[in-house]
C-alpha cells in the first residue's frame, strides 16, 4: 500500500492523523490527533481529510493567539480516548494506560478539573456533564429556539458541575443561592427545568449511579417559592398577570389612536385566539381558512394546532388576507433573529404602548394569553378544550396521551364564549 499524508489505515478503516505542534499540545491535551474517517475507501478518505486539516490548522492559529476554541471540547476528547481504550488489547492497551497519566494531567490543566476525574471519565467510571447533551436534545420536541435555550441552560450548569457525581440537592441548592444574586427566580426556574429534563434523560440511559447520589431528583424543590429578587433589591411577583378584558380593549384603542394598525391587529388576533406573539407573527395566509387558523410554528407539539376563528375576528382576518403583500397574515414584519422570529419590532412597540398605558413588567403580550385563559375558565369551558385552543399539554393520560384533540365544532363553541366590550371597529354603525 502506498504512502499517504494525514491518513493511515487502522483495523480496515482509514483515520485522519496529525501531529499537534509543541506550542499547542498543552491546550489540545495530546500530542497527536487521531480521528476515524469512518470509511474503508482511500479515495473517500483523501477527500474527507481536507476539511479536518483546515479545521485543525485554524484551531492551532487561534491557540497561538491566546484563544481556546477547544474549551467546550472535553466530552469529545474523553469519548475519543475511551473508544481507543475499549478497542485496544494486549500491548496496545498497556501502552494507552501508560500514557493515560500524562494525558490526564494535561487535560486537567486545560479544563480546570482534577486528573483523577479525567482518568475516571476515560475509563467509564464517571460521566462528564455535557457528554450526552446532543443525544438528549435530539429527543426533545421543541422548536430550534427552545432547543438552543435548553442547551445553553445545561452548558451553564456544566460550568458549575463538570461531572455528574458533583450534582446533589445540596450542591444545586447552593448554586441556586448564588444565581439568585444576579438573575430572577423565573429565569432560574426555566434553567432548572432544562437541567431536570437532561438529568432524567441521563438516568434513563443508566448513566446516573444511584450509589453516589442521595437522591435521584437533585433539581427538585431547590428554588424557594417566594418573590423574585432583582439586582436593585426590589422584589416583584415573578408570575405574569392577565389583563382585564376592558384593559385589552383599551390597549387596542390606544394602538389605533397612535396610528399603528399592525399593532392593533396583533392585539385583536391575540384576544380572540390566545395565541403567542411569535405564533401570530409567523402565521401565513395559506394556513388561515374561513373557519380556522393553523399554527405551524410553535414551541412544542401541543402548540401546533388549529384554532377556530371567532365570529367577531372574521372581518379582520378577511382584511389581513386580502391586503397581505408577503404571504403572512401580519405582513411587513422582517425576521429579527436567526430563528426567523418576526415578532421583534411589533413586540417592542407593544411594550412601549402598555408602558404608556401604565402597565409594569408583570404585564406583557403573553398576558393577553392569560386573559383568554381566564375568560374561557370563567365561561365554564372544560380545561381540556382550553388546552386545545391555547396549545397546552394535557396532564392526564387519557386526554394527553391518547386523545387527538377536540373536534372543530366543540372548540368553535368554546371559543365563541370569549366576550369583550365593543372594539372601536365594532362600535361603528
């Protein structure tokens, strides 16, 4: 077999190999990069090596500039060494075990963890906290924005607890106390929810050693149930409040008086559907019929739903569809971020409007959604029907797991229970 640069055959497969420059070895944590190209074809291997070579050369340049692009790469490094150790036997295994001490010392310095922890992780006796994060996220039924948020939440936790055996109710409670000095309880609650979901996934994969944990639920009951602390020392209620029906109508009137027809339309859509602002701004005309609107882009599976159109909303729906110039029900809204969220600009205008109307931080556009839920409850609408309208998960097995949702006529009758004082456009003769 001929000689090739940067690739070599091992156990019938081709591997990318590259010596790490001496001035970069401390950060990389090893002297040589060895990575499987997952092919038995030398032609494919030759084509594949280029991207890896470019990546590592760029990485070496970043390291020389004082950057550390590999700071979050510990799980991959541990997994790579573990795979090599599992495949090795005889003299090769003895050699790997011999260099393990040096490798662990270098990695420990780079990632600010102990060398024994590195050794235990490589030998499969300890789990690096983020090692299964992408596997977990692949099972999560959320939109990309929510998935990225969950990833960031767990990564934040991992900077405090590098290995799972460091996580306990006591250590998490102490961490929460630290977090409360700088962020709100609502944010901490969301962060804990992400961590709890990830922890449960690890447990299902049998990666949590019950013998080393005093509880299987270290993220439960660690956040005090009281008012949110702010940096300024002020305390406000962490739960958002619903608008009164009259207040929603006043906001609609204020938007019209300001000459902001789009904002008025957004408020009207929200008050008759209970949909989230991002859902409303991203709905396309093709997903709205004379009878119902279909929410395609939502946070979860339950959020993807069909909402019957209230009779009083139909004239506005017809106008918006007729006048749309870009295919969206609320046209003219540009994407405000990488998630194609079109609600940024109009959302800020709503924030300014409600502030001028005397509402504080506990009232946001989501408060209109709470208004709808409150009106449906007070009208005697069954909770499972409200859940279908609002796109909430159902907690019971019968309705949550087996039911396909209420029929159109049932939801139509439920949504017609919504009542508000007359809007400006309704009051006109």
